[in-house]
């Protein structure tokens, strides 16, 4: 049984291309099910033979499984049947691993708030964004409350984004890749008006959980609200999000209940 992380990407460097890669091993466990010399002296008779075995996943801090374009974190089982030194049959399968450590984020249950003010020739526009908590599970809805005070002569429109931020590290080099997961448009805010609105964004059920505890690969999520201002720079507010597994969400809620009872 093996657990490992690896990253790999290329970047142009003048006329040439530079490759960056790194690997990190979390564990490598081995069990010998049937001892033999591999010289034909050990004979397994014709028929079906079953060899029960168990592995204990190490009790250490490890990130959840992840597979992406420039890196992956995988946990796998591999079996080898050695007939001779030159005849070796192999079988391999990967299994999903969900870390219990992903509930340990500072401020996980605290409300998140951000604001921005932009000054234009025709007046100023202020925007405040509020969400109930930082941690969510796949399938949950994020209720985004936006407050826009439009003191200009322009009509502005809020745009909502849920995006992932991937960071890869190798050879003292960092590569950052972002990808929009959800995009949505709110109601326009006319000139010289104030508007408070709630927008719900449902987190896709297939999202990988957040992890920051891998030294060569990190996965973060962000909520961004941008005001589209005609003929001017769009003010933006970013709030951090933590995507939890359903198991971790339940465990974290039990911890919260225990803390309140104490």
C-alpha cells in the first residue's frame, strides 16, 4: 500500500522548455502473503486461492486524494505474483482517501465579510459581501448577501464566481493555476440607489476537498464578487472558502456541539 503526491509541469525559458517536478511519499507498506523462492520450488495447485490481508493506514497528517492536470495525490494497493525472476504478474488499484485533518482550519465556522469602494468621476460605489461561514460541503448552497450603494450616474451589475486556486511547488518554483467553477449574474443596481440582495450558489457534488497540508500541492477555493462598471475598472471582493468532505463536516459539527455543551 502506498500514498504519494507528485507534481509535474513545463514552462518556456527563451528558446527552450524547462521541466519542473517533485514527489512526496507519505507511506509505503508491504506484506508478504506467501513466501517462496521464485525458482519453481513452491507450487500453487490449480484452482482459486484466497489470501486475506489487512493494512493499517498510518495515523499521520495526510491530504485527501486529488487528481489534476499538473499534480496528483494518490493512495493505492498493488499486488505482485512472482513466478520466476523474469515472470512477475502485477495488479494495481487506487482507493479514495479523505483526510480527517481537513476540518482543522482557523475560523472555519466564522462568518466572512469583505468590502470595496471605488471612486468614479460621477460619484462613488461601495460594495459589501457577507456569507454565513467559511466551511461548506459539496452539494450545499452558499448564500451570498451583497450590499451595493451606487452613488454614481451609472448602472452596475454584480457578478459572482466560485473558483479554485491550485498551487504547485518544485525546485523553488511555484506555479499557480485558477479555474472558475461557478459563474452567476445578479440584478443590476441603477444609478443613485442602494440594493441588498441574496444570491445562492450550489457547490457541485464532484468538488475535491480543500487541502493546504501538502508541501508540493495545495488546493484552495475562493468566492469572488465583481461589480461590472461600464468604462471603468471593476471592483472585486474575494472571500476564502473551505470545501469539506461530508464526513469531515459531520465530525466538525459534532465537535462544535461538544464545545457548546462544555
